[in-house]
C-alpha cells in the first residue's frame, strides 16, 4: 500500500467483501429458500398472538419479517449516526454491529424444521446489525474519497462486495452439491453454509478493523452538556442534533429531494433483492440449483455493472446515468411479470446483475458528494432511514398483494410505480458537486 489513504480505501472495500456473504447467502439466496422449504411447514404456518390466529405462508412471512427489521432500524439510525459523529467512533460502531450480526448469523445453524420463531428472531437481530453497520460503513466514503474519486471508490466497494459475496456463495453451492461426499445430509450442508456466512463476515472484517482509519472532526464532547461524557449525554446530544437537522430541512432542499427519490426507487430495488429467490420458488416452481445458480450469476455480473456504470457516471454525470439505470429497472420488472421458465429467470439474473451494482454504487456516491464531511455518519443515518423506510413498504406491499391475490406476479408488477415516482423526483435534484453547509 502506498499510504494511509490507500490502506483505508482497501480496508473500506474489504468490508463490502466481508458483509456481502450475509447479503447474498442470508438475505437473497439460501436462507429464504431454506426458510420456505424446511423451516416453515409446506402446509403453511399459523401466526398466533393474544387469541388471534392468522394462517400464512413462507412468502408472506419473509416479506413482513424484512419490513419489520427495516422499521426498527428506521427508528434508530439517525441517532446512532449523530452519536458516532460526536464521539468520533464510526469505526467502533461499525465493528460492534459487524461482530454482533455475524454472531447471530452463525446461530442460524441451529434452525431446523418447525423452528419458525427462532429463525425469525435470529434473522431479525442479525439483519438489524447488518443494516446498522452499513450506516457507519457508508459514512466513511466522503472521508476517504475526493469528489472526483467518489463514484469510482463507491463502485469499487460494490465490486469487492459482489466478488466476495459471490465466492463465498460459490463455496456454499459446492458444499451443498457434493454433500454426500462429506457424509452429511443436504439440510446440514445448508446449515453449515449459514454458519460459514457469519464466519466469513467476521473474519474478513478484521482487515477493516486493522487498516481503516477513523477520521476525526474535532468535536470531542457535546457542547450542550460539558463534563458529562456518559451514554445518556451522547444520546441526548444525538437526538438534539437530529431535531436541529429536521427543523432546518428547507436548508437541505436538494438533499431532501434526492432522499425522497431514493426512498421510492430503492423500494423496488430492495424488494427485488429480498424476494427474488422466493418469487422464483413460489411462482415458477424453480429448482433450488436454478435459483442458486442465477443468484451466483448476479453476483459476478454485478462486479462489471458496478465498475462500468461508476466509470460512465464520472464522464456523463451521476444523475443522468442513475436515471438511465432506473429505466432499465422498469424493463426488468415488466420482463419478470411475463417470465414463465427457468431460462427466463437466467436472463433476468443477467439483467439484474448488470443494473443492480450500478444503481447502488451511483446512489451512494451521489449522496456522498452532497453531505457535509464532518457530519457524514449523521447524514448517512438519514440515508439509511430513507433506505429502510422504503424497505418497509416494498416487502409489505409484496406480501399483502401475494396474500390477497394468491400470485406474486401482480406483486412484482406493483413495484413499477415506485421506480416511476423515484425517476420523476430525481429529475429535480441538482447534481453540481456542491456539499451542503450546516454551519
């Protein structure tokens, strides 16, 4: 490594390599399939609470579980971000949530047939930690990359993530395919893969722990409460800063419009990520090897997509390329509604892999180019709020439409409205590379 900056960029990218094992194997691939085919009985499952009984299925349960997790993070993210800025502890928060999430990911190894509640609780905690850690991970971006570098560094991070997540998932697939050679059952191979995902996440994050530099902001104590550096003081100060930001929302008009646009179009993206495997299983009746193979294909094509669109964005502008990518998403949704075969699902995977990395990387870099550097964790906390607020409604809408209509096709088509709204709002965002001033 040439210098501390290069080390920090590499270590930052390596966290994407590490945590993408969770994003791929747990959120998108193995756990949704395992949850639908093993944990939840084929006859369905009845939710019982206070004398209320609601018959449901794995698809609906997974949608509501993802939405509930997003709602919890939605309520806490900005406060955590503000506290991290004040205490100069972005890295500490990042690693705490990282290792907490990886622990509960490994505990998913103990989930077996009928363990619906246990699986949901372990996933809820692990997913909450995963999402929370990403707040602090993203907040490092404006510290380690200049305005001219930010698109490419963001894209490089996603490329590392797709490669790391893809390699880990490939190892899992090989284990599952040749499980007989190890003298274990297929379900045991899946459970070992879930445990391996947590170990991969924690293990490679050590590189981030060692090499990622914690940026300072010369704000060592909440000025409102001098001499009281305890947890409650920082919580009060964090809430105070969030309230100040909300009261001055007009000052951040451009940022607010972007966040609203992001909230809508990201709703569609996050729902596709979370529901793709279970959609293929439920609606098309695809075999597990087709689902896993397609998701693996998405990972490796995503590497090129993230790097390609990030490079194009540097030439033509982040906003223009982002809008172009979102129009590609509209075409993908229409194709998903019409597809009927495994071949269609493979083609869909190629298209999703190409646009997924680009839309995620450019969204993050465009936002990172506008936020004030010294308050990056707080503002990326808001970014996470809008991201998770959108993630609440997408899976909920998907689950409700699936429950009412009995088909996932109309549920996937309903996402078109979210993308169109996001594109319209994004049109009014000014992409001139100017950061907002909070002074």
